[in-house]
C-alpha cells in the first residue's frame, strides 16, 4: 500500500531474480517528516529475504561479468533514467526525507552524475599486459569483479548515496544487494522500478529492507558477498566491520564526521559566512559533510557571527514540498531531541543564542521542525563540539593563531570533512596538510563531487567513493604470469 501516489511506486516490495516480490507479513511504515503521517506501508524483510536476494546475485555472478561496453551502456541508461524522471524522483525524496524540493532535484542530478562519471573509468578495467617481462613471464593484470556487493545506505541522500555505490559496482561488474534505510526506502524502490525497465540480467540488481540487523548479518556472513559498502553511523560501521572480520570482506565505510569550519582573521568574512550557511543547512544539517564546529579567530568572531546571523535569520523553515522553504524538518523526533540537547547543553556551558534556539515544536503530528540556530561562545567541551549534531545548529567557538586553529580543528576522533578560510594561500596549504580529514575545502565549503575520491580518515571510515578510486573498491586485481616458451 502506498498512500504516496506515484507512477514510480506502482510496484513495491523486495526485488530479486529480476522482479518485485509483494510480500505479506510484518510491515514497516514510512512517514513524511513534515507531518509524521504514514505515506507507505511496506514489507519488513529479514534474513530469509536477504538470503534469496544474495542467491539471485550469486546466479548472476555465475553467468560471468558483463563486458565493458555493456557496463557503460547500463551506466548511461541509469543516468538517463534519473534525468528523465528527475521531478518525480525528487518528489519522492522530499516526501520521505523532508528536504526542500529544490535540494531533492539537486540530489537526483548529483546522483545521475555518479553513473555518468563511472562510465569514464570502465575502460581502465580492461586487462593489460605489463611492458616488463620479469621472471621469464608475460604478465597480464585483470580487474575482476570482487563478487556480490552489499550496498547499505542512510536516510539523508536516499538516491545519491545509492548512486555512489551502485555506479561503481556496475562499472566493476559486481551484482548487488541494496539495503536502503527503513526511514527512506521509497526512493530506492522507485529507482528499482526504473532499473527494471533496463532488462539487465536477473539477479544483477536486488533490493531488501526491513529488519536491518537481520539483513546485515546475512550480508556480512554469506561467503559470496565480498564487498560491504556502507554509509551511516560509526557504531553500525564498527558492528559491520566486526561481523565481517572472520570472513575477510572488502569494506568501504563512510561513517560519522565532526567537521570543523575554520575562519582565520584575514578571510573574506562575507564569503565564508555565505559558504557556511549553504553548507550547514543542506538536508537540515543532516549530512556527513555538514559543518559541526565553527572555529573563528577571536579578533573577527563578532563580525563573522553577525554576518552569519543575518543570513540565518532570513531562512524559511517549512515543509520540503512547500514553495519558498529553505530548511525542512528533521527526519524524526529523535533527531529533533538531539539538536535540542546540544543547544541546551551549550547554553548551560555559557554559549549565547544569537538566532533560533530550543523550541517546544517537534511533537508528534507536527513534524520535527527545528529552527535554524546560531550559538556563539561554544566551548570545546560542549556536546555540540564533541558529537555530530546532525541538525540545523551553527555552533561558534573561537581560537587565537594558526597553531591553535589547527589543534582545535583536528581535535576529534573523526576525519571526514573540514573547511578552512583565509586570504593566505600558503597558510591554507599548511593547514590542509596538518589536518587529518579526507576532504578539506579551502575557501569553499563544497561537498564531494562524482569525479573525485571522497571518504574519511580515522573513525570516519575506510575506502573512497567517486572517481577511479571509487570503482576500484569493487575490483579484485588478478595477475596471470604466462610462462614464455
Ligand atoms: P543513521 O543515523 O543515518 O540512521 P544508521 O547507521 O543507523 O545511521 O543507518 C544507516 C543504514 O544502516 C540504514 O540503512 C540502516 O538500516 C542500516 N543498519 C542499521 N543497523 C544495521 C545492521 N546491524 N546491519 C546492517 N545495516 C544496518
């Protein structure tokens, strides 16, 4: 049953063996974060269904990998399907995730970009012969598909996170089992409806969701699954890594972050403020590259906060589908409560509310609308500095001098994204080199792009997505020395 009426959701359920399976039994409910109303009731699949999906993928694997030209054609077809259905896919993303429609449209285009970019890396997987002939042999190097790949995605970019993984898996020739987040499975279901029309060999693409730990266990323990690609919390990433350890699986994990945004006194403050606001409120602050700690050189802190506050006060909070909305609701009540906790904690430790603040809203029936908030005077000990808030909170603290700026920015166990603003290019280079983050924006707060490898250092994970490196996560390199007669 799908009260969210969409031609792309005519068929739902699980997908394996090249068709949708409408299942009876236990269900999950998908809710519109703007109203908490139920928009879909779907089967709650478990170990049994995951096993069927893996078995279908194993059969596809046994049929041999598609040749490179077929992979390129499939990637282009998937990208085209995104483009041709952009508005409807965006409507579904907004309905289940809550983000403003314009952002959802941006997400569909961004997702399509991963499939298009992956096309460029397919030819690089052709077997090659080494020029050298060591050990009296001719050496061939083959990029074999690593095996069945399990793709586990979070709620914040229901299509784009899938695109990062699926584009690379298709390029490498791996059949996949996709497990979207239970809060936002509809975008993936809609995409599978479109993929179904491509008539790829049955078992190439499979979809399950429901009881995440039960499904996760099958994916980690089934010997044919050779790659686990996961984006989500560090806690679940650690669980997956531990579950995979006895089976020596390839892991690609993009986990939590705690992104610093460092503003030196010589920076263009208007530009930095604009970049911060654009970065911070995407998906209501619920992205892994959203700034979490703003660190401003003390001498310009007041001037910078004033610039930020002016922009944040002008943002419109509302339902993602409503015209004029800049910031949508949070995904659920738990997310709302976490932001409230971070604001209250920072204020108790002496921070000042400049814009927004804790609100009584967010209860059942009204959606989790947390107002865009700016706090100044946030200390390093505050929860908002220690943990990822994952909400629309700009928490500003101060530092003095380059060494302290670097030390404060790098003082976290995480290492996904960081941003640094300064007029001194040599300083930007120095700071980037000193920071342990996979993505360091210099005078920009842009997030990742399909063309470049993206991923975390330290507790933010292992592996990269995007670019050639993203495709190689799904490749096993095999060498075949051939004895010369
Ligand atoms: P988030 O905070 O973004 O919800 P989670 O790490 O909880 O992050 O969820 C990200 C994805 O991981 C979702 O698809 C979720 O269903 C899935 N997930 C959660 N627990 C497990 C598990 N034990 N095994 C496999 N997948 C899991």
